[in-house]
C-alpha cells in the first residue's frame, strides 16, 4: 500500500508553474528522499502533501484519502517537521508539547521527555529563545511523539551544524528501526539522505526527473573516464556507448569523462576492445548522481 | 466531540499565551477606586465619578484590545507564515479560525469586564452609571451590557482582522479592496442621501442596522473562508477573503439599495393617514403628506388630482425641515412648485396643473440649503423665497431674479408671506425684543414675558433689479408674552394670537390695536379664520368642546356646545358651513368612532354626513400644518373607516371616493 500517492500534480503561482505534472508513490515503510535545487518546487510539493496548498491540477492522497479535503483527520497519523520551525515563540517547549498532546489520538509523553533530555533541550524556555538546532530537535520530537504512520520532513537539517544534522538522521533511524515509520523528506544533505533513504526523487524546474529506488539508481549510474591520446575520432571513444545513455560527457586536457545512466556490465565487455587503453569505470555517490542529473552537459536527462 | 476539544485547545492556547493582559486589566480596574480621592472630585458624586471612569476605561480597554488583537492574531500570523504550526497538525481550519478569534474575543471582553469588576464590587450593585446617551434598558444593567460590549468587541475584532489581512498580505488584491470599498461607500452615501433627503430616517436606520448585520456576517464568513480555504498561503487567503467579503458587502449594499428604493417608491395609496393637506382655492389638485405604511416615520408628499386620480410624488422635507410642507400653490390653482434635492442643493420644480398630463418642469431657481419660506404669486409667475436672511423674488417664466432684499429672521415661526396680488408681496415678520446685554440669566428668568412685535411689510418686486427692492411697513402690532402662535386673516389685516400661556387676542395690523381678548380654556384650543374674516375658536373643557364664532371685530356672534364628546373641526366647505366630526371616545387614528356633519354657522343646524368619517383637514392652525384655503378641495375631503378618501360635493351633499389609502 502506498501512503503517499501523487498524480499529475501541477501547482502554479500566477503565470509561473512551480510543479508540472509530478507523479510518484511512496510505499508504506519506505524512506523517500525528494531532492532538488533551490526553487525546484520541493516546498510547493510539501505544502501540497500537507494539504495547505491547493493544486491547480492533479491529486495528492495521503493514507488513501485526498489530503486537501481530509487534511485534519489524515494528519492525526502524520508527523511533520517544517523547514522553518514555526511553533509560537512565546510558548515553552513544555507548553507546546502539552498543546500538541491534546490534538492526537496517541501521544508518547515519555518518549518526548526522553528525546528532549537526550537532545539537551531546556523544556521551560520559550521556543523563540532556543537555538536553530534546538528548534529543529523540538520539531522532530513533536513529529515523532504521536507515533505516526508517516513522517514528512521538509529539509529538517537546513542550517544545522554537522552534529545536529547527524542527530536528526540518527533519531530517524532509531524510529524507523523501532516502528518502521514511512518517511518522506526533502533535503540538501545528500550524504545524510543516502544513509537512510531507500527511494529517491529528483525535482528539476518543477518536473520530477528521477523517481526510483536508491539501490537501483546507484546500480545504473557509472562514471567512465577515458584518457587522452588514443585514436578515438575526437569523441574519447564513446561513440559505441550510445545505448548506455551517456550523460555529462566532458572533455579536458587529460581525457574524456562521461556519466553512464544505463550501466550494463555485459554490454561494456562487448565494447571494451574498442575503448582506448586506460579507460576507467567507477560508481557514483548520490550527490554525484544528483549533480549529474540536475546539471546535464549533454542537454538531456535520464 | 473531538472537534470541540481541538477548538477548545486552540482557544485556551490563545488565552494562555496572553494571560498577562487579564492581569493588567484587573490592575487598571483598581484605578477608578482612587478617583474619589483626587482633588476636585465632589464627595457627593464620588460613586458617579467612579462609575464613569470605570466605564470609560472598560470601553477603552475593550476597543484597544479588540483592534490590536484583531489585527495581529490570524492576520499577523498568516502574513508572517506562522499559521503552518496549526495547519501541519490535525486541527480543522474552522477550529483554527474560530479558536483563535474566540480566544482574542475572550481576552478583549474579559479584560474589559475585569476593569469594571472592582467598581461593581465596591458599589455592590449591578447597575451601571451610564451617560445619558447610553442610559437605556439595554445598557443600564450588567447582563445586557455585557452582550452589547461583546457584540462591539466582536465587530471591532472582525473588521480589524479584515483590514490587517488586506494590508499585510501585500497582494495586488489590495487595489480591489480599495476600489470595492470606495464603490460600496459611494453607493451607501447615495442611498443615505436619498433616504435622508426624503426624510425616511427610520428606514435609513433600519437599513443601516441590516447593512451592519449583513456586513458583519460577511466579514465573519470571509475570514472563515480565508483561513479554512486559504490556509497558510497569505495571498490566496487574501484573494478568498476579498472575494467573499466584497461579494457579501455587494449583496448587502444591493439589498439596502433595493430596500431604500422600496421605501421611497410609494404612491398615495401607501399612506396610512393624512398628516397634512394643502390645497389652492380653485383647483382639483391637492398636496398631501402622511405616514407611509411599513416605513416608520416616513412622510412622503404627493400632488394628487382629486378629479382624475393622477398623482405625482414630490420630494419630502429634509429632516431639519420636517415641519415644512410641500408644495406651494398659486392661489388660482394653476401651478404648484416644490423643491427637489440634487447634487449641489435643492432645485425648484413646477407643475402646470391646468394641463392634463403635464410633467414637472425644471426652473432656474436653486438653493444651496432648504429655504425658510416660499410663496407663489396668484398666477404662478413669481416665486418669493426667504433663504439665509435674504428675500428673493424670481420670475419663473423669464428665468431671472427680479429682486433681493435682506430680512431679519427671529425664528422659524417669525415670518409669513403671501402675494396679495400679482405685483405685491406681503411679509409678516415677528420679532421678540432682544434681552438687555446687562441682564443676568436670573433677571431674565424673573421676566419671562418680553415684547413681541409683528410687522407687516409690502414689497413691489416688479421692475426692480436684485438689491433694489424695498420693504415698506404697512402695519404692525406689539404685545407681550413668551411665545405666540399666530395666523393672519384672509384679507391680510387681522391676526389671531395665542400665547403659550394666556388668552387669545385678535389684533388689527393697520391700527396696531387689540380688538378682542378672549379667555382660553385650560386644555388649549384653536383659532381658525373663515373665508369672510370671521373667526372660529374652539375651546376644550374636560370631555366637551365649545365653538365660538367671532366677528371681524372680535365680538362673539354665536356659541356651539358639544358636551361629552370630542370634536374635530375641519375645513370650511362653503361660506359659513364647517366640516366637523364628533366622537364620544375615539382618536384620530380611528375614523370608525367618528360621525361627521356640516355645521351651518349662521343657524347652528348640523347636516349629518355619516358615521365612520373624519375630516382630513382638522385642527389646522397649529404651526399652519395643513393650512388649506377655506372652501378648497382639501376642506371637503373626509377619511372613512377602511381607508377610503371621500370628496364631498357641497351642492348635493354626496361623498365620492377619490382614493383608497392603506388601512385608513
């Protein structure tokens, strides 16, 4: 069962299209990371997921129901960590927790206290006086307290120091391990995401250009480096690799580099005799894949 | 149940976040207790001072909190992107809207009441010392006062929220808001002017009440839509707010416009009574004014042709001239003139009464404000008007002013005028002697009666240019008293005077002599000149009335006694024949209880006209209301039970229905 079903989602602000026909599903138990540059449409998508933004077209269903019409009842099973912590600044953490506890059918007060203690967040200090990292930790604590089936995190590590970032991801991992919560997150911290995500989507200029399991994604992306000096007709000897969908073919003084987006071990063996001597193939990190996808040199995306 | 719990949680959170306001308000509430100890406060009035200060503080706190909290809660949070906290949690949009507004309403109202609390406890009463303009059953005691205070706070909260949302969203929709506000204000002002000029003040305030109610509902619905449908998107929220609110305002204003149109779109058959009838000596046309049915104290005026049934609605009097009756007729009955409000003031319109199907004609005469007096010459060519201390005479055919003369006006009752012929205008000007500057108020109080001088002037306006006319004194009389009602005989040389307290006097303006002084009954009475100059005096005593017929010299000619009945004296339908009605118990509002007859003043015989009939023109001399010419059509009109307006043919003694008014 998919806890998030997004179909043909389009969002417009006046004449500008922020999201253009975006469609994806997040199966129960998955950790889905939505990546994209600033302005790619991630926040608009999150607002649609939370039912605070009405799409111009398409639909968003959470836990099987339309989120625009049934937002309040759906959010009883959903924890949310906003991009900017937005709790009332005059309320203490304790007051905020007490207020939130009245809204949900379940509320694990003991775990809230435990987490805040572990984070070292003072509970009797007004929220507005906490540091940015502490505010993020409070938001995460409140999002996980109602034992939600789905957690939506909108760039939860934005502006946090490395330690705080690690704490956020570790906390998520603990919760995932405990309860198998479905997670949807957007983030610029690709290294952190790579550690926990099992599905990845990449938004570029309002369109979803990638949407697949992380394992599969990493399996089909490779970097091929061909040193200069061979008789290759000026293309680095890559002419025979068209069916491996080379992307970002870049030439420099030392040779040619290409990102292959449909890596096939058998096919490479077939054509390896035609490649110049010294050609190297290596795997890509999620960050490298992301960069290759959102900044294509060849002008096309996989 | 869960929804109510969530609503309660939001409400409680709003109050809890600002609980210090309640503490501060209670601290302010102790200040009125110190007022009696302040220098200059008289000890005997300390409770009144205390209550007054407490009320002033209560209103101030309520208003300030309602406006500031209304502007910041929801509107501020939306503009600053702080509503996401609620919308990312399982809280329904309506609960966010209602909970937050209810929270700040509780804070505003609660703080205001806490300001009052110490004073109420010290005075040990639940009665508020309201200023006179608020001292009503609704505001005198605490429970209804709380309701009014709460309504006021909610109103301020909503509109403060509305304005703040519009301004803080920084969206182009603000331009629509300004445009719509200007359009609504312009439409409202136009409606207000229409009703105000017509004198439909009750209807205006009813409509205004409905408008305020509908606009408040629109504001509440719009803000709810703004939050529940616009959610955290400030611009979208603003768009929804504006569309909903201005749609509501548009509907409410349109409803007000339709209502105001309905109010003023009346015909003579919508009158439920006749307050006044004006009629020239020789015409089938009359001018009527009376209260219109279902329209409160609205008294529309009409020109009505008793021969054909044709009617023409003319502008009523403005509220500050409620006693003024329109139109003025030429004495030959050929023309009527009246004023109609326009953009820059009041314009004179005329109607040719001799031409069937004639339509109102515009003239070159206009006034910035309502004039004090107007009169038409016998054939309707000249119009004399007193306005702003200047008497002007206009030639309506030549469309030019022929003269203007300054006149002194002592009061609204101090001036009468009539054309004696097509060339001459006569002015009657009454002036009280001015008190000596050296007189103290106490001295003035000891000398309530002052010299009152009535002077008659003639003016020959023809062939004079503006500024060249001259008033020539032709007569006058001096008496003492404190106030006078006065009427002038048809020949223009005799005056009947009735002081507020004191006897009737009949005076000769040519000689200045008092011809007769007649005792006045304790219950007042009226003096009415007949067409031949004789005078009818009705004197009321207990349940009965005595009519006294006086000659031109004041000598009593006859008495007519009507014991144990109430008498209505109508008009003179023929020389020496007076329309009358009597009732053992009825009022003017119940024609059914009256029986009408014609009284022959020469032989005392009464010719019955029928039961359930009441003369339309009755008790005419007071303030000159309904002062129709003797023997005119107006004098022959009777109102019958059920609302029929009947015209008496004096030759046959038969009554003919000319109009059916609403309910009689």
